[in-house]
C-alpha cells in the first residue's frame, strides 16, 4: 500500500529544507494508511501539513522555522482544531459533541529551537492535554522521534480502530483537503482595453462606481478582472 501524498516528487523537492525534513520523517515513520496533505488550502486556514487516517484520526501541524519562540503559536493550532471540529469535519461534532476533538491532534514542530527550551517556555509548560497539542524541537526532529512530534499516531489505526473516527468522517474532511483544479492552476490574465483596465485598477473618491454598457461591451470582463485584484 502506498501513501497518498498530494504533491508530486518535483513539487516536494521545491519545498524549503526545514519543511521537507518534517515531511520526510512523517513519510518514513508513519504507516502508509496515513494520508499526507502538504500545505492544503483548507478554505484559508493554510496549515503546513495535515495527516488523515479514517481508522485513527486527524493531525494538523505548523512548522516554525524561527530561531526563537515568538508570542504564543499554540493559539493558531488551537484555532485549527476548533475550526476542523466546527466546520470541516462536522460528522465528528454531530456524533460526539466537543469530545470529538479527541480525534484531532494539533501540533507544532520547531526546526531551530531545542526541545529543552520549548519544554521550559511558560506558555507551553502547563498546557492542557499535551498529547493532543504536541510541541517538538529541533533535536527531536534530528533524532527522528515520531512519538515526540505526534504521540497519538500509534494509539489508533487498522490494528486498533478509533471509536471516534470513521470512513464517513474521513470522507467529510477529505472534501476540504482536495483542492479543486481551478485553484491549483493560475488563471490566464484577462485581456482588457483601456476603459476596462480603468474600471479594474482604479477607484472613485467615494469608493463606488456604476458600470453601464450594452450587451457584449465587456462589463463582466472588467468586473472579473477587478475581482482578481488586477
């Protein structure tokens, strides 16, 4: 069984080396039943990687490439977890209520900060349910310590299916991970005449503009160009 990964090998090779190191660890150590979705759009959330296993659960990770800890990066992954439960995998919420969050891991991987610094950081030290919010440092990554990056990975799977996760939940969530083709390919630039370009690229003093013209005069093309941010 080969793993489902949303990127081709050539796309993978274009990623920053810090990120590839994390993705390669997951690819080498996780059972092939775990799907890997690298930098999925996820309707604007844009995590660095999402792992999905219909027998086990969901895991979402951000990769932090800074040399220091800035603010509280936990807030973003906590938000990811809340949004997945509330909007992107609603079958979990419908069946289990808030306890459906137990099927979702939200983790941080610091590629340039050692584990000891993370373990002593005041905002990380006393977090609730650390198994669901793992925080791994650079030395854990170099050591290939998958249990530090993702402690829940071995609890559930084909060998021991989770009561919370199911094929239906996997299908529910996968719809958001699989980006449509029109999002993957940049649109061709629209060819505009001078008047259309003025409508697309300028604004009036009152920020409103009435556009009039006969059928086929190019109104829709000018408005489409403006919606693309031209």
